[in-house]
């Protein structure tokens, strides 16, 4: 079955996570994503570990980097030596048939190879040119290197807001988390630009910074701050709405989300405290906020008296909005995830049977599909160049010149 984006060609001059995560989704939706790699490959291919967790597996049939598999399924890999002028010329030729050029290489690298928007827009008026930066292309930090940990998590304000205060060590983001969140902005921007191109035939330049993406994620916090009312860090023991915070059950934590008064009576029934329904200390949103610390402490004791499974029955019976926290190991086996198409089982040339996480949007008429696993380095170089008008004789000359492997 043809994918939603069947016929859309994307040149991904990309590395690591940010742009690869976006083009992986577009590839799941049917786009032809050609990943341009240097002779040594996207360095994500050789990342050994994260937080002592193994990522690079050395197996009998070859090596496999687990993050790379997630980020590069459904893509074709082309190796080009862009240090050679002929390598640059090959890439320029590939752009002739492309709808999108997407990159997260630094601005100076793009300019060095004539791949910045200013250099390409005259030659390819229909090309959509996207670049992901750390901090934006203007200002004092325009040329600073910036991975998501630094430009988004730290500099973008998230690390501060989720910390327990300046006196304590702040939490560290999970690997690539902010890159992957930012990739949703990338895909939406590219699809909007494709729609504009469909109407006008014109391409355009797009840019997203990890810094701005972080601000957007914190949009509710930013808007209150813009009006002069910055929100404080969350303190669960003093939660202004004690029905909208986390509690420890006997065996695990749970999270409650009851934003309005209508939930108070059923909540009291669920925890066996019907006498609290009309208690003047707790009966209204305002009175609960006034006695928040006291009420949270009481609820801590109550919630700790039972397991989550026991509490879940009570909360469901009263139609409340509560969930126990899960580990990833649990989610892998969770029936709710499995029946909602979280995973694809696929044959892998190195590991045999493999399972991959599906992109989350599901289409009724043009379902997303993982057709093949992440490519070996340069696996499609000859195939792609032949499709774009090169002959076998020309490929031989390019190999001899060190342009392709």
C-alpha cells in the first residue's frame, strides 16, 4: 500500500537524533528519505553506551547501535565524501529531484559545502530547506554548539523548573528526549511547507532552534511569566490542588489529575472519606488550597495503606483520573500498548527477529509502516545514484576518486 507521503523525496544531511527523528516519522508515512552520511558514518552508529547501558552490540553477523535503529528505519543510506568537490556535485544533483533538504549540521558546515539556504534557494526554487540549530541563527549564541541537553533542557529552562531548587543537583534529561519532542515541530513545519509548495510550486527556508522548541514546550509557564506571574516550581507536599499531584501507594507511585470541583465527592468515596465531602476545611477548591499541606499529608498516609492495584479498582469505580506509574519494561508488555499498535515486529539481517517502536499517529486509510530496518552504512549509494542518472561507468570513476565507497 502506498504511504501518505508516497512520492515525496527528502535528502537528510543529518546526524544523531534531532532531524533523524523527524525524517524517521516522515519515512514511516511513506516519504523516500535518503540519508547522506560521511565515509565514517553518522556518529550515532558508533555510540557505545548511555548511562552505562549498552547501545552498540557486537554480534556474529555485524554490529548494531540500538538508538540508530530507532532513528533510521525506512531510510536509504548514501555515503558521499563532501571534502571532494565531486562529492558536493553529486549531492547537488540529488537535490534536483528532492522536495526537502533537512539538516542539523552546524551553519558553518552547511556554508562550507554550499548547502545553506542562501546558496541553494536560487538553484532550487522548489526546494524546502530546513535546518535545526541549537540557539537560532541570530544573536551572540548563533554559532555555539548545542545538543538537546544543553540548548533545550538546560538553557531552555526545563532543568530549572523540574528541579527541587537551586540547592539540589538538577535532574538530567533522558537520551535525545528534547530532540525527539522537537522533531514533532520539524515534521509539522515540513508538512506545512509541502502544502504551500503544492499550491504555489515554491519552496522556502525553515529553521527551528532547540532553544525555541524548549520555550514552546514550556508555553504555559512562559505565558504566565510574560504577564508578570511566573509560576513556582512544583512542590507536591504543598500542591494547591491535593487531587492534582502524585502519591506513593504501598508498591508504587501514582499520579492524580482532577482539575475541578466535580471530582471531590467521588474522590472522597473512593478513599473512604465521605465525611470530608462537606468538611469546611476541604469542601471547596479554595479551602483545599488553604489546607493543602495538611491534606496532602493525610492523603499520603491513606494512599500508602494499599497497593496500586487495590486503589485502581476504587478509582475506576468512581470514574476518577488516576494512573499508576509504569516502567518501560512494563510498557513493553502492557496490553494497552500492544493492542494500540505501539510496536512492529520485523526481520533484521543481523539480529533476526526485532521489535521497533511505531511512530504514534495512526491513519485509517494510509497507515504508517516500518518496511525495513536502519540501513548499513552506504548500502544504497549505487542504487540512489543510478536512479538519479549516473551510469555504472560514472560510479566507477567516483569510487576511484574517493567520492563514494
